[in-house]
């Protein structure tokens, strides 16, 4: 297995409900401290339909396996480089030494 360069900082974001006095809003807030990760862009695509453009970026982050990173789920998000990524899958690499987090960023214009 080749060595991975942990050269990016990513921020985990957790879903929650915030009551503003009138209604409950669904928001993602920072969860824990930023962590070091390796990033590999897997696929990028763009789709135009009736004047609406959707661009998606599939990205894989590799992080060290800790109790914090093992607690992440597909309900969480990852923020990195000004983009917010939805987690679509988390898998172990090796004997729980590292985790692979597959994400998709969606940019609507």
C-alpha cells in the first residue's frame, strides 16, 4: 500500500435542528476540530437542464481512523476548500488504520 499524504484540513459538520422561536430549522454545524486528510477527486460532471446548471464533484477523503472519525456517518457533511460535501459512504482501509470517506459536492447555479 502506498503512503498517503495528509495535506488537507477538513471539517466535519453534523446535522441538527435549531429553534428560532417560530420554527425549527435544519442546519449543519461544525463538529469537532478540523482533521488532516488526503483528497482524491474521483469524478466531475456538469448537467444543464432548462437553463439550470448542476455541477457535481465526487471526492474521496482518506483520514486516520480514530474514535472521532469512526463516529462519522452518512448523515454528516465534510467542509473543505470552500465546498460542502455530502458523505455517501465510509469504509475501512486495512485493519482500521485509515478510513476512506466517499463524498459528493453539489454546486447549483
